[in-house]
C-alpha cells in the first residue's frame, strides 16, 4: 500500500463548503462542442441538481470539476478565488470529490483501506491505526452508514460500495460532492438511504451536486436546479417552482408526452414462443414460465431475487445445472450463448460495459454485431445495405453524438444504452429479454424505448422485461411474475397494483 499523506485541504473551511462557481466553461472534442459558455454558481451547503437530455454535457461538467478532464476554456472558483484544476488531485486538494457511476474502488482491499487509500496514516504504529479506526467511526456517525471496516469491497452490494466511495471522499476532506447518477444502480431501500445521507451532509455544510434522470427524485431533494441543453446553460432556478413537466420542457426545448403507450392485447391463440422448464443454476431454483408470441412478460422482484440470473441462465450465459429452455417447442441444449442467439433469443443485459458493448468499437458496429452473419456473404459484409439499416435504427432510438469510426466509449451514458437496445432491432429475435432497458436514459428516450418494446411485441416478438422500476414492469407487461430468492413466487396480470407486487416481492 502506498503511504502518501495528502495535505489537509487548506482552502476549505472546516464544516463549511465554499461557494463554487464556474464561468464560461467550454469543452470540445474535435469539431464537436460539448460544453459552451457554462456559467453558474452554487451556494455552500446547497443540494444542486444538474439536468438535461442524454448527451447534454452533464457528466462532462462534473468530470471537469473532478479533474477527470480539463476544460478548454473558462474558470472554476471557490469563494471567488480561481482554482486551477488539471487533475483529480487538484480537485481533491480543493475539497471537491467526484463520485462517478463506475466506482473507483479497489475490489480486493477492505472498506477501511479503500476509505483511507493514499492517505493512510498507519505507519506501523498502533496509535496511528487507532486514529484511523476512530476517524472511520466518526465518518460512520456523520453519515449514518453501517459498514464493516474489514469487509472486502469487491464482495459488497453496489449500494454499500457506493457508501465506501462517499466515505472516501469525506475522509479526503471533500466539501463539494459531485455525484453522477448515483441512484441509477440502487434498489428502492438503498435509494432512500442515499437521499437521506445527502440531506444530512448538506445540513452539516457539504455541497452536493447531483446528476439524475429521475425528475421526481431530484425535485424532492434539491434546492436549485440547473438545466443544460446541447452543452449550453439554460437556467439555474429554485426547484420549488418546478414540476417534472416544466423541467422536461426546459431540457428538450419543447413539450413532450411521456406516458407508457397502450399495450395491445396478446392475440387469442398466439402460440407459445418461449418456455423455461425447471431452469436451475446457482442463483435460480426450478424456474418455469412461458411467453407467447406478442406477449410482454415482466419479472419483478428485489435486486438479488434472481430476475437477471434467470435471463442469464436462459441465454446460456450462466451455467444451468438442471432444466432447459424451449423455443417454439424445440428444446435447446443450453449453456451456450451462440446457440441461444441462433435459436432466436436476444438479451439486452444489465451491464452495458461488462456484458453488452464492445467499448473500443463504433456504435454502428456494435449495433450491427448480432446480425453480422446474416448480412455477410462469404465473409464480405454488404456494407451499403448494412449502413442504411444501421442508420435507420440509429434514428429510431434517437441515438445522438455517434461520430464515424469513434469508439462507443465516447458516447454519453444514455446514448450507449440506446445502442445496447438498438442491437436487437435490426433483426428482431423470436424472444427478446431486456434487463433494465432504460437505465440512464432521459425521460424522452425512455418513452421512445417503451414504445419500441411495445412495437416489437405487436410485431410478434415475445418480450421478457426485468426492471427495478416497478412502474416500468407493471406498465409494460401483459403478465408479471414476481421472483424471490431465485424462485417464481407469484403471478399477476397487468392490473396489479404496485403494493400487491411489492408485498409479494418482500414476503419472507
Ligand atoms: N471522449 C470523448 N470524445 C468525443 N466526444 C465525447 C467524449 N466524451 C463525451 N463526448 C460527447 O460529449 C457529449 C456530452 O456527453 P456527456 O457524457 O457529458 O453527456 P451527459 O449529459 O452526461 O449524458 P447522459 O445523460 O447520457 O449521461 C456527448 O455528445 C458525447 O458523445
Ligand atoms: Mg452522463
């Protein structure tokens, strides 16, 4: 472990955050302008929401504050004093911490080690390690977290790992916490806890800058909101005067409707396309269900209840130890992704980085990937036709910011999600399984993806939806199965209430 003591942040008054202001911030990548003349200031102890469509520049602004990227123009000032930020250490020494969605923790180390990483005071003496333990205890008290300092971070659920990031920031003296979509990966209980902690930190003087696509959540939490559109600052105003609709209007620059579309009924006599028979893996136990042509089946349940794992088992990505899957009455051997795709199963996985996208390749290639073999002739892709098809799909999901040949890693998070979904539209499979299909997409794009799911079903695809947003599962599905501890424990039709579904998910 590197033993390096960071200087105590000198500009940060204990207990009180500085006023943070940015002026004329600009950022370009090649010929595209991502941020332009962004000017705003945030008061000490304020909770400030940054809103905007996918690709509006929210993450870019936060990364500039956190020193992860350097602005081309403009200044950042703390209490009126300009600070130079060219690397994360500049931000940290000025009391600014960025908590990205991809947490920057070392999975093999303990909670305590991660929290004090790089500023470990333990030089071997018992006294110092006691000091760290005491500091850790103070941080727990400050936040209300309950974390075992010896737990290995890699084994923690995502919500607790995020708490470790927060403690790490506070241990470094952070007075301004920048959080990029922190609730997107959390379950309901973890979300509630995070919001509570944010309020607590703010009331003791920490400034929190929050990016989120959940409008109600933002409005219920923040003091003021800033809206960015196409890299420009639109407004900074009190949250109190706003509604979700008024914010969306500012974000997209026009009025939009965002209701889940009407779901056409499954045609009488529609045949069963997908059948899971006693599917069993380490995470799912004897799971059996069917989906008919044109039907949308929702899998509800708590995080860890086996919903995603049921999909992975059916897709051949998680090893099944018993049971099998049938497509159109034909049993597939299982345990092979290649075979599953060939048999007509598609999966939009939960994690776009680890399971879904080839980050170093362009969006167009990622979208064409599942169907490449269909449109290649003797190894030669019919480039012209593929280009046209991919361009059409790109438009239909409103994927923005993709530049020719540029890696998909350069797209904003929400636009990556649209590409992940678009992969299966070029040549829809018989069964499409979607896991958190709208994670990180803005509210307009969410409505668009909902519409595309309904349309896919209407054209005959059997769809299986997993989502932590209960409204999404209930709103989109003809039928809902609730999972608990790896098993299906209840079935509802689409008239089920949120409470009914929640109750069966929680029951012991
Ligand atoms: N390294 C890069 N190279 C080129 N363009 C980039 C790069 N990083 C970001 N961009 C572009 O900058 C724009 C703003 O991206 P940013 O990630 O800030 O958006 P965002 O508001 O956070 O969106 P989302 O809600 O989808 O997360 C996007 O059009 C994106 O494609
Ligand atoms: Mg972003």
